[in-house]
C-alpha cells in the first residue's frame, strides 16, 4: 500500500475564504489580510493573522449559508440605521 497525501480542507485558507465571500466583501477581506500578513512578520503579532483568518472564515460560512441575507434583513427590521462613524460624527458636531 502506498501512502497518499491527506486532503485537508482548511476553512481558514485565504483562497477558500475569498471564494466564499460575496464580491462586495472581497476588497475588505484582502485589505485586512494583507495588513495582517505584513504584521505577522513580527513574531509577537503572528497570532493576529490566525485570528483574522478564523474571523473571516466564520463570516464567509455565514454569507454562503442559504437564507443568510433574508434572515439578516429580517433581524435588522425596517428603520434608519447609523454606523458608529455616523454616530461619532454627530456627537462631535
């Protein structure tokens, strides 16, 4: 019997995450990923890269889930929503 390589499907694989994300989320992921890769050259900050990949793998699975968009829209409900940046800007003025 010959040994065969084990296929390991890592959900934190950046290419897998990128493929699972909607097109509108890809630039954000890539920017955060590139920043984390640069920072990971410092051994003290290597863990942050793994945490970022874990975070985005969970988000990618959520976005890829059937019915996610409808469930999210239902959870948010109708009404005006403001980002934290908007709220901070209103406080400052």
